[in-house]
C-alpha cells in the first residue's frame, strides 16, 4: 500500500498511522506524468483541491490552465491523500475510504 501526499498534511499522517503504509511525498518526489494521468482517470476534477491555499494563490489565468499541467507545476494542489493498494486508488481519508480498506 502507498499513500501519495505530503509530510506536513495531517490527513496523510493519519492515514499512514492507521495503515502503516509508505508515504510518497509528492512535494519531494513529484508524480510522473503517468501517475498524474492514472489519478486523473480515477478521480477527474475531484483531484484538484479548489479550497487549498495553493489554489487561492493562483491567478485567474493560471486557474484556467489545463488541470494536469497545474498539478504537475503545483503538487500541493492535489487533494490528498491518494491511497493505492493492489492497483486500486482511493481519494481522501474519509470514513468511506477507511471502511473500503478495512480500517474503520
């Protein structure tokens, strides 16, 4: 199991603590274009955190850019964590995700 997120994210830390999974820090190790595409295929627009500090710091013209390019340029714009187990992906660490993974 892998958790894609950032070390400073409380939700990512909670998911790591509950699962014992490895953290892939997307700030230190940016996602490959293939991983970004996989995540986008699974979650679409939900992958972009439009309530984040990073989003609020973008200009209107930047916000209108291609979402995958925005995520590549600003990794912290990704909603987190993305949890991967056996090739299946989950977004966030809500009760639904925890139940699906058997950690509720």
